[in-house]
């Protein structure tokens, strides 16, 4: 950390605050002592100028459209790595050796089964319950079954609960889908890969062998990699804040799932495909572009824009390429892809989007791929949550293992009534 200082002149007094440097990205002004020395708070709703923590997991350069996981560019990981390997990297900080990867994959594979009593939770939901409602409930309920891994002060407990969460998310998500279509749940098959096992539990039926199509398995694995982690986004910040109180990891991840569900965040993939289907044909694009630009119209281009990326989201570039790979492998065509390509082209050449630096984000193309593979739109955000669990868990571990971590407790700018006396009912 550098010894640079930031000077704040306030009320005729001068205050110095240390400026801390990271390995890359913006420096931060360390204001931890600001209230104590000035009696003033900073004010940053939405945290647009606030670093909430120190982290070594993921780095985003929004201006350049760069995303690194432990220093490795997302494009290289998506093309050359696997979701299991990226999960190991996020959790442990380095790419695994062959033996390390085998051991990690073996461990995860053997945690994929759910406590059999948890199957009964699904019976309590309506068949048309949104899968994210089920994910919130069932993941939170894991803390009722795995008491032997909820002591967050014990590194072994943290490790086991981390592995359980990563391993069981595919099973929970697949069961949510099966329940919605009235088909029987399939137990995990340990002979398959993490992603192949998920595809079989989702689309397989007891009556016949399920054949994992390699190109689909590869595309799904790539989609998981692209969603694994993303710095201090809203749902990750939710997990960190929940974890800072000492809540157990299952409850923290359930909180992250709830936050991810919002259409401004992880729910955008479902909303983006619904929007593209509503637009339908390219001739209707100009009308929707005008609606997106109209301040009086709440409509926004879903899958476009980002708090951090003011350039093309590198994940969207990989996603667009993956659409073509899946269409070719499955010999399918979906006219909505052509609509998406033309919408992107028109938007990127429109002054409104260029001035506001609005580019396609990770959610713009992902739904087209997932739909081609066979997922209903309601499953899209559940798949995002499945993949993001490793990021949430890695960020949670990083926070909990920091001896200096304290409970998160923001303050406020109070604009309510000053103190006043109670008025009895008969005098109002
Ligand atoms: C994810 O944080 C993460 O890293 C998230 C994520 C992850 O991996 O965890 O990357 C995943 O959530 C991706 C984002 C998915 N959401 C969407 O695609 C929903 C549509 N996008 C927007 O709602 C918006 O772009 C946000 C929420 C993503 C970002 O909002 P910001 O940073 O708060 O920006 P803003 O709302 O202040 O917008 C700035 C301007 C506004 O206009 P002005 O008030 O300045 O005139 O740009 C406009 C907005 O109206 N704008 C859009 C727009 N997004 C922003 N106008 C039309 N369409 C859009 N999509």
C-alpha cells in the first residue's frame, strides 16, 4: 500500500486520509477514520464511487472491457479452461495441477446428492412457482440439514460448506425444473462431468439413457464460466453483507440468490429474451430503440448497459460466438438471434447508446443459447445463480478469513422530522 495522502478541507480544518494502491485499477481513499476525525459521513447511494472491500479474486476494467479471474482473462478461461478448474482457481488462487483438479472434481462430484428429505420441500411449491423462488427457499433450507458445516470460524467447516453449495446447486436447479414440468427427479450420476451431470438431471428421464451432447456440454460449461464471479456486484455484496453478521453460508447464498433475481441484475437474461421475442422481427427494432431512449417510458433495453462496463462486456462477446456453436451443433435456428444481432448493431450506432456507453452485457445473448438448449426462460436466472455460487462462496471465504473483517453497517443522510413529542389521539 502506498503512503500517498488525500487532503480534505472541511469547516476550516484540513484532514489527511491515506490513499491505498491495488495491483491494478483505481487507488482508494481510505476513509475508515473519517467519521471519527471529521464527524461527517460520505454519501454514495448505489456505491458508484465506493470500494466496499479489498479482494484478490476478480478484476474488471470497465473502460477497456477487461475481466480477470485471479489475473487470467475471461476469454482465455472460457476457451481453454473448465468450470471445475475456474471454480478451483477462484477458491484457491492458482490454477490446479492435474491431481489437484482430479481431487477437487472428485470431492464436488460426491457432494452433488441432496439429503433425501429435501425432496419434500418441492412438494410445498406450486408447480408454476418461479425456479428462483424455489432456489431461495431450498438453498436457505440447506442450513437445516448440514449443521456439521455451519461453524464459520472453522476453516474445515467453511471448506465443506463451500463444496456442498457448489456441488448441490445443479441438483437443486435441475429438481426445480423437473418439478415445474411434472417429471420425476433424477439422482446425480457420478460418472458424468459436473455440467454433463446437470444436463442429464435436467433433461434426462428414467425411461431411457440420456446422451450428453459434447457441444452442448461445452457451451453450458462455458456459460457457467462466464457467470462465475464478477467483483462486488449487487448479489455478491449481499452475500458479503449477510456473511459479515456471522450468518451461516447457506443463508448467505440464499440472500445472494434473492438479490440476483431482480431484472436489473441476474433477472435480465430472462427479461432480455422476453424482450427480443416481443420485438420479434428486425423491422420493429427502431420502435423499441425509441422507447428505450424515451425518458417517460420505463422500458429499457434488457441485456444492455452496465454499472462498470463502459465498453463491450467481454462475456457478451464469448456468448455471441457460443450462440453460433450451439445452433450448429443442434442444427437449430432461432430468428431471434438475427434480431439480437441487428438490435446490437443499431444500438451501437445510435448516439444515445454511444454517449451513455451502453453496450451488450452478459445477459444479452445468454438466453438465446439457453433457449436453444431447451431451458424455459424462467430457468435462466436459476442457471446464473448456479454458476455464480462459486463466486459468492469464494468472496464469502475471502471476507470471513480476513481477521480484520467487521459487520457491515452503513450510515445515512437523515432527512426525516427532528425530535417532537407524542400527540394523544384525542388531540389530533
Ligand atoms: C448484471 O454489477 C454486475 O457486475 C452485474 C453483472 C454480474 O455479472 O454480476 O454483470 C450481471 O446484472 C448485468 C446487467 C443486467 N441488467 C440489465 O441488462 C438491465 C438493463 N440495464 C440497466 O438497467 C442498467 O444499465 C444497469 C442496471 C445494468 C446499470 O445501471 P446504472 O449503472 O445504475 O446506470 P443508470 O441506470 O444510471 O443508467 C445511466 C443512463 C441512464 O440515463 P440518464 O438518467 O443518465 O439519462 O443510461 C440509461 C439510463 O436511463 N440506461 C439505459 C439502459 N441502461 C442504462 N437506457 C436504455 N436501456 C438500458 N439498458
